[in-house]
C-alpha cells in the first residue's frame, strides 16, 4: 500500500479479524440440537454391537423418524443376509475382495460388507506437486484421516444396513479413456429371509464427482415390507495437524459437518461439538456434508423429500468418531411389488461453477465467511479473467489493476493529501523548533496551518478503510478457492496456494514499501513512531514471506501500482 500508516491500520484490522475468526470457533454461537429421546446405550448394552446403525423408525407409511441419533432402539440382533459378516462396535468389516472402480476423475473402493464406500481418491488432485502419484483421498479407512460413506435400509423386517454383506458381480469396473460409454453402474445384491431382495447400485458418469446410489427393494414374500433409507458419513475427529501459524490457510478454513436447509441455509457444526450438542432436525430439500479445505463429501437426497438429519458422537473403542446422518420417510412395499430408494453422493473439490447446479446451496461449502457478499463477485470476476488469459497468476494481477482503477479517485485524494503534507514538512520542522516541548501549542499551530493550506491530515485514512473489506474478501478468495490450488504462475512460482519458495515476491513487496516510505511524510511524528514506521518494511517482509504466493502477488502488485501513482501525484503537487 502507498501510505505506511494506513498499512499499519490494515494489518491491525486484518489480524484482529483473524483473531475474531478463531474466537468464533471456540466461543461463538453453536447450533442447538434437540436432546435424544432416550438415554444412550452403554458399553454393556447388547445394542452396542451396532451402535452406529441408526434407530429403526416407526413402521408407518411415509413416516419421518423423530429420533435417529441415539441408536437405542436398534434391535439387539440386526437382520443380516445369509453368510453375512457381523460388524463389531460399528467397525466396517473389510473384505479382501473390495470392489475397485476407476473413472477419469475418481478411484473408488467399495466394501461388499454394507456396500460402503471406503476409499475415494481424486485423480486430478495430487497431495503435493512433488509427489504427483499420491492423490487426495477424501474417503479412506486409513488413520488419522478415516472417513467413509455408508448407506442402507431400516426396517423391523429383513433389510440390509451397512453391516450386511452383499453379493457382487465383479471386483473391478472402469470408465477411463479408451473405455466405451459415458456411464457406469455397479450392482450389489442382498437376499433376506422374508422374500425381500435388495439391489444396491452405484451410478457414475465420466467427468463427474457425483455418485448415484439406489436401493431397489423387491418384495417376493407374503407380507408388506415397510422401511426407510438412510445415509451417513462417518469420520475420525481430526487433530490440530495444520500447525499454529496465523498465515496457514488450513487454520481458518472450516473443517466440520454441514447441514443445509432452504430457510437456515448452511449450518456448520465443529466435530468437537457433536458430543455436547447432538443435531436433530427434519428438513425438506436439504443435504448433509463433511467439509474441509478445498474438498467435501455430501449426501444429497431426492428433491422434495423430507429427511431427518442428525449427528452422533461415536467411540468404538478406538479414536473418537462423528457421524452425520439422514433418514428418509418410510415406504411400504406390498407383496409382489417393488420400490426404488434414490440418493446421490458427492465426493470431490469445491468447484464453484458446478456446485449450485448439483444441489441448491451446495456452493455454500466454499467458506468465504461473512465476506461472501464481496468474495463471491470477486471470484466470479477473477474466473472470467482467467478464462481469457489462461493463468491464475496473471488473472490476480489484472484483477488487482481493475480494483485499483475502481478506487482510483479515492486513492488520488489520499495521495494528494499526502503530497501536500510532504510540502509542508519544512514548515512543520520550523514549528517544532519554535515550540520545542510545548506539544499543545505545537498542535494548535499545526492545525491552524492545515486549515490555511486546506490540508486534511486524515484525508488518507478514508480510502484505505474502504479497501479493507476488499482486501479481506480477496484473501478468502485466494486461500479458499480450489481452482487456485497448486495453480502455477511463472518461472519459479509453480503453486500460488503456498509460499513463494525463493521469497522473491515478499522481497519485491519490501522494496515497494521502502520506496513508499521515502515518499511518506513523517513530520510531526515523535522519534518512537518514526522508528516503528522505518521497521515496518522489515516486519511486513518477514510476515508476507510465509503467506500464500497468490496473496503476496496481489499485495506486491497493489503496492507497486500505488507507489507509481503516489510518485506521480507527489511530483505533480511539487510543481504546482
């Protein structure tokens, strides 16, 4: 920025905002849940063997369960298919014959026990550019990032849940370059003792992170079958593995459970709060998600369906876990008839162009916080520029120029005020000599001089105050948008989402700040203030050295443009 005193103000406001974000995580208002209807099962309860299976709702047609979080009303013996492998304490029973599914964007593994998605790797997103073959695993059975997607049916009669074993037709499916077709289906079958047959099918499309999931219930028995569909995401509570640096984007990006409803929009719940405040709510046209930086997984029910959403804290003897769950209304299937339950699972990046088309409100998983109203248009403009230039770094530079042009008149007034202040420096020095330590007389004389010369000493503050929200909003755009993750710029900068490896951008920013300091009037400051101003370029250089390169690119570009503008106006005023 061009005036170092406003820069200090920006920094204090920005750091204060980051502190406020951290305070909100610990002490801010949390979603209020309805207490479970009955007490939780103890370790000695026989139902604990299936504690992560939701309670069976009342068997009435189109019923919506009122309590699905506690798991207390799960029968002590969960119906299973012949030959099923029982699941102890809710653990996913891993079979050696996992079903492998590969598309052009996803690598999945499905456990025949429950038809549970136990692995989902994103083929276009390496964990690190130095290890391109190691992909982001959004679903995994490995610790500490354990997260799986489960689904099943609930009924007082035979019904397969995520502890029941399915029969599979093949252990390998593929939809990659060279494979015919654009769609893929993976059927799994289960047969109960009461003439109930269920076919659970996964549907995938080329280029899509959506996974369709259906449960086709065929009633070949002699009595009506009534049941509900449920989906849940189960994951280990993550530790604080992102480090404590205030400049680490992972620290500020939301990581937790999200529930969407048309009236409340996205309700966010921290993993640590699930045990204290279980969430329970029935919502039409909602969805649930496990959200993290850049990526998320979400279960999306059919449009118009009223589902019961809940959370559950779960400790199966190992590290604690949390469960986010939805249960559909009940359906009755008469003998000789069939019914198909449908839902969708999204496992992938927060690509903002497509999320709103998948489900209403899904774009809210992009965590811009309270600055969404500014950040969203900024990202839209940044993306349009990128579509034209084809490089996110140059898009940031051009966006910075456009923002600078939008505030040109404001900053021009700021620099004119500063230039006039600079011209008055010799007179201010004479006033200091005349009044010595009489600060009151000195202040009165300076104010009189400012009035005579029509100079506003605070004229440089308003423009910078107006730009503070823009800077913070752009900060969220640059650290939260997956589109910029690992995006290259030029030469040595091959990843705009991490720090500059050679600290060249922070060094350029320091040069601009030092040059700006030479143009900034310091007359009237006491020696301590002057020393602080002189130290600021060093302090800022060290601080920016560890920020994401994309943000430093914006700051350095803005500082360079501001320096040029201030230098021009200062020279112009000096000649007047």
